[in-house]
C-alpha cells in the first residue's frame, strides 16, 4: 500500500489487502505476539499518561482527575486483566462429554455421551480463533477508552486491526496515529484518521468484524454497508439512561445518592457519555428535597470551571441550547441555565417536569442538562420506562428489594446498576453493551476477547467403532436400532446388537 | 388483507402478547416445549409424509435427521431451562467494593425465524425451540419451496402450542419481504448468502441483530493410511445420506493425493453400490432434488463443457422424478462452475494434489465453509488442520455428525454465516444477557468527586492499580477535610 494519504485517495484497498496478508501469515495468532501487543498498550498508557491528559483536555476540556478515572486508569486495569487471562480464553474448551438425561420413559437417570450413540466415541471441544481483520470505529467522548478497550480485546483474540478514531476529537486522533505505531506492531495495527467520508470508504471493504460506537443514524449506515459483504457488526449506540430515585429516608443515603448522580452526569464528560444519567425519575414529594441537595452539592463540587468538561463543539453547544428554546421547557429550569458560547461551557442545569413530548425528553441529551420527572408513586416509573426504547443502562437508587426486583424483571436495558452509576463500565466481569435501540454486541473483559473471536466447534473421531445401522439401505430392523439409539435406550440397543454382525 | 397489512398485524399481535408477560414464566416455556415434543412424537407419520412429498426423503432420514433431533432439542431445553434462566453470579472485583454482580438472561422480545427447504421440519423447529426457551414470542416463516411441510406446520403448531405467542406465516418472497420490513428484536435466517445479505440490510433499518446460518463448500481432505472403507462410508453418509447432498454441512468436494485417488474412488463406488444398489434411480433411500430449478442447476453443473468428461461414476438423472444419482467426478478444473459455487446436490468432485498439505492452500483460497472435514491418522496433520483451517466447525474422521452434539455451537463464520445455535447456544441466541450491579450506600469514596486535587488523584490511581493501601484510604473517605 502507499502512504495513508494515498490510500485515502485510492479507497484503502491496499491497506485492507496488506492487513489480510499479514493476518494470513499467522503472525497475529501467535500467543507471544498477542502478549507483546498487550504489554505495548500498557507501556503506552504508562509512558504517555501526561500527553493523554493533555489531548483529552484539548479536545474536551477534561480534567486529569476525570481522564485518569474514566480512561487511562480503568483501561490500564482492563488491559492488565487481559494480559493475565488471554491464554486461558484462547485455549480450547472441552464440550462436556457426559450428559445426565432423565428420559420420561425411564425411572432411572441414565449417564451417556452427549452425542447420540451413532457418533460414539468422540471428543468434542470448542476452539476460539480470531475472526481475522477487524475494524473499530471509536467515538469522540471517551476517545482513548472507546478505542483502546476494544483494540485490546481484538489483539488478545489474535486479529489484525484498523482503528478509526473520531475526527471530532482531533488531538486524540493525532495522538493515536502517532503513538500506536510506536508501541504496537505497525504492520498489523493501523490507525486511519478522517471523517465520515473515510468511514464510508473503509466500509466498502469486507471486514471480519466491525465495532461501531456512536449514533443510531450512523449505526444504520454502517450495518447497511456491512450487509453487502456479510460482515458481522456490533453496535454500541446511545440512549436516554434513566435514573430512578426512590424515597431515601436517611440524609446520609440521600447525600450519597446525589454525590453519585452528580458524578454520573456532570462529572462524566459533562453528561456527554452513552452511560451518563440522562434524566431522573422521582416521587413528587421527594423531588424538592433532591433538588435542594443537588444545588448545594453542585456548589461544593464544581468550585472551578476546569472540574467539568466542556461541550465538544459549536454544533453540539447549539443543539443543547436549542433544547431550551421552547418556552414550555425553559420555564421548567430550576437551577443553572447559563450558556457560555465563548468557552463552550454550560453550567449544571436542572429542569423540573419539562413536557414529555419536548425534544429534551425524546432525544438523548448528551450534555449537562438534567430533567427531573416526577411520578405519584415510584413504582410508576417502571411503566414509564416500559413504553420507551431500551436504554444502555438503567440506574436505581433504592433500598427497596422489591422495587429492585421489579426493575430487573419488568424493564429491559443493556445493564442495571443499583445505588451508583457509570461504575459498571470499568468492570471486567460483566458484559457491556446495549439491547434494542441501544445496540447489540457486548464487550469488556472476556467479552472483548469473544467479540473478536469465532468459537469453532471441533469433533474428533476414531475409525475404531462403527455402527452399521447408521447406513443405508434402510430396513425396519435398522430403523428399530436407530430408535433405540436416539432414545438413549442403550440396554435394548445392546441386546439387539448382540444378535447382529458388524 | 394485503401482505403488508398482514405482516404488520402479526408483528403487532405478537408485541401485545409479549407485553403481557405471558412468555416469561418457566411454566409457560416448558408447556410450549412439551407441546412441541408431543407434536414431533404424535405426528411422526404426518411429518414423514410431508417430507416425502417435498423431498422424497426416506423415512429413516426424516426420523433420524429431523424428528429425533427436534425431540432431543426439546428435551435438552426442558432439562436445562431452569438453569439457563437462573442469573449467574460473577465476581464484582475490588474496584466497586462492596458490591454484587450478576448476569441475567432476558428474552429479546418478538423474534422472526426464517427456515429453509432442505430440512424444513428441523430448521423450522430447532430455532423456534431456542426462541421459546429464551421466553420470546416468535413468528416462523417456513420455506415455500417445501410446501407440504410448510402447510403442515401452519396446521399443527396452533394445535400444540400457544398461538397467541407462536405464529406461522406461510408464503414466498413477497410475504417474507413484508415480514422483513417489520421491526423485530432478532431475526434468525437459514439459507443462502445472497438472501442473507438482503436480510442483513433490511435488519439494518431497524438495527435488528441477526443470526445467519448459511452454506459454503465443505471440503473433505482424505489422507493416506486411513481405514478407507470406514472413511468412504462416513463420507457417503454425510453426502448422499443427508438429503442426497442437499445439506449445508454435506461434503461438497474431496481433496486427496494423486496416489490415493484411484483406491478412494474404487472404495466410494463399492460403498455407493452397497448403499443404493446398481440402479440408484430406483433406490428408495435417496431423496430427490427439491424442484426443477435446482435439478436444472445441477444438470448444468454436470454438463459444463470442461466438466462432463470428468464424470467417473454415476451421472444419471430422471427429470420427471427429479432424481440425480450419486455422481463422482475426477479433477474438474478449479475454475469450473461446480468448483465455484456450493453444489448442494449429489455431485462429488475429487480434486487431487501431489502432497496432502497442498489441500490447505486450496481450502484457504475459498471462503470459509460451515464445516471442514479431514480423514487422517496423522496427529500432526490433525493439529495443522484444526489450527490452519477456519470454518464453522472442523471434524476429524467423520462428516456432518457434529450437529447432533448439543454442547457444540453450530454456526458459520465469514461467508458461511454469523451467530450459532443448538443446546445452550440456542437459548443464548435469543437472549439478552443483562449485567446487574448492586452497590450500597456505605463506602463513599470521596476521592471520586470534584473538586479534583492531586491527593484525590493519587488515591484513585492507587485504587485502579490495585494498591491495597489506596483502597483502604478510598473507602475511609480520604482525603479528609475540604469538600
């Protein structure tokens, strides 16, 4: 292939075929290679930490406290987890060879092989293999995390990878383009910078998997293009993540809840995150108490403007501004509402019961505006959620076990977190991903490995034992034997076989 | 009612039924699975009749490959359902201490299953079993190319299962297209790559996740030093014993060495004569070709100029009966149509190479198949095959049999499809695995919140690095004083 600039003009065909060649050579499958890549990522995060803080501050005005917590620190931990476990994940797994079946005809349980007798004996196992050459589209709000977490999974699984960071976070994109080739195998891992046109060109090609994080609109385009090549995709899309706040008796509990909600809204990229709390549902009697607590805590937390990220760009700033255009919405603002177009910052803003059909309540907010919707009884919030698209996360602050159970059983979302928010993102033991309108495909931890793997079924037989009733020509006696075999009725089968030659 | 209106009505009804929650309790799911089990048992004769009408399928194949596999699926699901439905506890880790974490399966909602014509009973019921076990409402669209089975299913299902939540919609291309225009929570399609692409692009409009069970050219590599007689029988069982080669996992073509080819050919011929007699057109144990389109397609594969003189066995056909006999071809050119598309019929080309290892390059030059088979006693070759050939599945010393094992995921990769099912994988295919994290109000970590200070950052760093001292400080609410 030519230089990346040439490749762009030529549609990236050279890039893709080069990567295919590298993959076919077997280089990325090698366990040592995978280990070296994961180690390279860890070194990158350690050695370039300051630079990462700088670019995140440039692109989003993120404070280093937030950047470390949400991107660098949790990422390093998760790459470490992959380093420790990828060999185990990559090893073939025996498909259980014994199956205990209680046949409705038998009074006794019968132990037998999982494959019916015609395939006995056989060893069966599942062997993970890399999918091949994969493409990762990242998003602008967590530009390091949303690129490197899936990248670490794809590498742990043995793939060759192309990463396309979002052009809306240009400093980070440039940082990745400059540094990934230094710390990783630049023949097998490529960074392609650019905007939607580059994304389109890349999608003209066949990939073995594509992960896209972003809006539903672009998600549809990606999936439609992928369909032409039967490219499997995973989509991490946006949604309105609701937070149900139950009546909390103790002041301490209320304060803790407010702390955590604030962190999950304004402390996470100023609310510009797919798992940020979008709006709150609370009983009407509790709402005033909550609002007062928000006001006082916000004042204590955000003593300096630098502690909250800014809005990405003018376009999003305008979009958020427009949400308050409608006088019916603007009149419901109970706190904040100051927009600074010069610095692209919006102060933490709370609204009480804006109209449910307004844009702010129908579109994903992705910003520092928090609507509070009141209900008569907190249980009504469940019905409220059921009639709306499935979000990436549902949050609930409550001590009521029955309410928790109802939330789990009667709503659907990518995940449910009680009494905290956002923290589920940093965990390696649970899958992260959406359902319904919030997308499909899961990753993080072992799931990142699996997202970029094919679980190949492997069956091995010997020539030794043959059951003649498997083969034509068919007659009643053979059919009878087969029935015994498929009913796992081995005693009858054995007796019948005694009378027959092989 | 127009096709559009009908499709919309079906989707609407199922959405309403699902919203009532009736498909969620284990009792409902078990009742449906038992209903399907009874259907497969009580209606065995009718099912065999329909399969004979659609495909001239021998009763043994109908029983062994379709009915008994459906029954096993039902039994396996019944046995494991409660276990699958139970949330799984997972370690929550120190970072969110104290907390509990678990993963719970929930139904996706209302799903669409589009079946195929070659195993019209199995490929309709097997995914439906998974969808029901996972608690979904489901629409089944059986293949119109197997009309007797399609109408049998439309008639039987309402008698044996809850038709408010499990529906059959019959029809052809236009009815299927109308169904695909609706919004589903998952689409499960079995068929070919061309239609698979259409399904995927229509699903994209609604961001619907899709499973595609497609085909490919399943190669069989035959090494020397094997028990040729057993190998030949197993190849024949997987080829002509599976719907006369019209199966997604049928051996498509053989690769063997030039030195072994004559003996292999001779053994295959002997086995074929033993299985199907000297006039296979008369054998009741061979399925016919499904329709005249496919018959003509297969004939043209055989009649291609550079191929027709490579036929070394068989090659007879009867257009009236839509029958084609087991046919072996030797060393057809690799650029012939028979070597470029999935054969899906009783023609078996044998390609010879000098050394058996050359077979790998040939297989890897084609798109990834649903299954790849190797007959060998050489453990090094087995290892190289398993590690060097990517396919939905790789089988050593047999063909097709892997789909009877409910512990193995059955599905393709690349052109042969995406997603897998059978056993637990069927349940998973129609479920959303929801992560549930429960934290408590104790253990407030002040270091998380602004105003951010270097002291707070150093605690957070320590916690994320697994430093015990930092974690203790964090839980105890350090740094003290201030906000």
